[in-house]
C-alpha cells in the first residue's frame, strides 16, 4: 500500500516506519525532526502546522497514519500543546478526506479518560472499562485527544474516508516498560503514583506497529476509537488489590483475574483480531 506517516521519527513512529517498510509498503514519512530512516522510505522534513508544508505533501495514498503530536501536557505551555495537536490533526484529516484516502489511523490516548494527568486524583468510574468510560479533562493534552476524535467523526460524516483512533496506554520499548515495572516493585514513590494514574496499562511499541498493520489489512468504515492495551498490567500486585488501594471508588463491574488489565479491549479485538504479543515477563522481574 502507499502510505503517508506523520510523527515518523518519534518513539512510536520510528517503530511503525520500520515495520511498514519491512512489510513491503511504499512509505512516505514526515516529521519536524530527523531520525533513523529505513532504506526505501521517502522521508520529508517539515512542520505540520505550516499550511504550505501540508499542501506540499502527497495525500494521494491508500492510508495515512497520523502520529505527529506533542505526547504529553506541559503545565507552562498548555496552549502550545493544544494549538499544535489540534491544528496538525485537523489539517491532516481534512487533506485525507479531500483526497479520498481509504483509511486514516491516528493515535488517541488512554489519557483521554482524564486520570493520567489530572491535578485532583481521578479514578475511573468503573472497571474493567470499555470506550464508554466518561472522559474528564483537566489539561489540554486529554482535551485535544477528544477534539481530535470529534474531528475524525466530522470528516467521516463528510467523506468516504474511514478514521480509526487508537487509545494507546503508556507505549514504549519492552526495556522501558520493564524498568517502569521494576521501579514500582522497588517502591519508587513517583513511579508508583504515575503508574496508578495511568492505571498500570502498557503496550510494547512493536504491538502498536503490528496493530496498525492489522488495521491496514482489515476493513474500516466511519469513525471509530478503540482501547488498545496489553491484557495485563505493570503492577507488582494483583489488579483487585491495586484498585482497592489506589482507586477505591471505582465500581468493579466483574472480577479482574490476577494481573489483568483494567482496560476492556474487546471492541478492538473483535474489529481487527490483533492481540498484543509482547508482554512483561513477571517471573524474570520477580513480580
Ligand atoms: N508513547 C506513549 O506512551 C503514548 C501514549 C498514548 C498516546 N500516544 C500518542 O502517540 C503519538 C506518538 O507519540 P510518541 O510517544 O511517539 O511521541 P513522540 O514525541 O516520540 O513522537 C511524536 C513526533 O511527532 C512530531 N511532531 C509533533 N508535532 C509536530 C508538528 N507540528 N509537525 C511535525 N512533526 C511534529 C515530533 O517531532 C515527534 O517526532 C502521539 O499522538 C501521542 O499523543 C503516545
């Protein structure tokens, strides 16, 4: 397939670019910073908020994968995160619709539910939670993820382009995920708090990339968003114990066995049949 990838030299983009190239896709990749570009990929350096740059990109492709974004809120530059993430996304989605691109795959975030970066401690209303969990916004990063999902809905209404939003959890290399699990095991206070706020979710970047391949191989229509996480957690204790300690107000809808994830990804699995393969090795980590 002919694919345009944004955010290509970022953490997830680098893995996605490599995986797409290895799968034989014809990839044009773009980012505002350079990086490690696999052979065969056409890399274009540029700024997605710049209209002229967007106009110069070839949207005559089968799929757009949009990962170009600031991936967290900055307290002192809240407006910069909003401006950047909403503006880039609107333009990319609009150009894709205008060019009848078959599918746009984009990164939303589990942060959309509002627990991750909230000032006041925020717990999910219920668990396990599917995509119907209410959204609570305390900062621009989560807010712009919601704006982007609504933007996708609008362009899906106005065109034949399908929009698939992936609500990623903490997504990184297995080395970084395991380091995060070890820090929790060893009681590092800051990590323990962060992990509880991100609901102990994770996804190996290789699974993010292969999930995207599954979407390219599947059928998509309209505008849909999916929770897409590993089926377990990074926590050192069973999920029911972690919930009782850190999120005691969360209503447990059905028992979560062992170290099972709080996230219900059944909608994602039913749509594309992909289950994450790269899971943390609890035995090796002693948790
Ligand atoms: N990594 C995670 O834990 C995680 C979790 C949930 C969602 N996400 C989402 O996944 C996507 C990718 O995240 P990541 O972790 O790879 O972040 P990253 O910062 O490593 O990569 C994002 C890339 O986008 C580029 N970019 C940002 N604004 C741009 C602009 N205006 N013009 C051109 N390029 C621009 C950056 O240069 C960067 O290379 C983001 O949408 C992020 O919100 C990431």
